[in-house]
């Protein structure tokens, strides 16, 4: 299910459709985000919960074709492999049950600052990272608690990565966006 068709107020910043990502090149031919329907519906509920607090979701990535996971693995140096999925096992993104996201400040019309940047591959990635301002950590915790109430679990190594509860029941896929 395409996220913006379900909830057009979800903002997109699909970094892999640009060169503004850790690979430094375009990986997706289109800036679109998809999830399995139950995960997409849960994400829409998260977005609705955040709006009265002045936020909406900013999605960086959702479903990812397997071939892109393989490219990422092959490109990533050995000492950074913990930050990318092993294509031999597939990724929760390949199943359409993982989403990378942050918060968007509706009034300020901008992405909020978090303790670390998306895809920077540093200790600031971790959900337990103690650095950052009190406000940044509070927003990270707000995002996490709202996602968890709606069936998602954060990946401990990436504050922005959330897996939907039923991810194991979906197959690994390698379907291009144009066919979804």
C-alpha cells in the first residue's frame, strides 16, 4: 500500500531516490513509500496521534526491493556492515514491514532535530545514545512510544527504523516500485 495514498499528510523525504544518502547515488527511480497494508494502516494511526502535538511523520524509506539491499551490502565497508541488512537473510524492508522515519514540525514546516541524523553511521544512530539535547531526546522518545503503541518495534541500532509486528509472516520481495 502506498503511504501517501492512505494518508496524504504523511510527508516523504525518500533519500534513496536522491544522492543524499550513505551510498551517495540514486537507488530508487521514484520517491515513493510502500508498506504492507496492516503496517501502513498502523502508520496512519501514528500520524493521527501526532497531529494534536504539532507533528506529522516524515518517512525516509519503507518497502525496499531486495536488489537494493544487495547493492547496499556490497557497497558498505566491513566495519559498517552492522548498519545494513545482510541480503542472504533479507531485510524487513524487503518484506514491506519496516519504515525509516522521523518527525515533521507542522507549524515550523520543517524536520525536527533528533540526537543523530538519518543514515549517518555513527554512535548517534543508537536508540540508547545519551547525547543530544533534552528536546531532541524527548522527540526521539515521543516517536518511539507512539510507534510502539501502534505495533512497531524500534531497531536498537537505528533510532529511526521501526519494524511492524507481523514482519515474519511476509516474504522477501524484489518487486520494482513501478509494479506496485
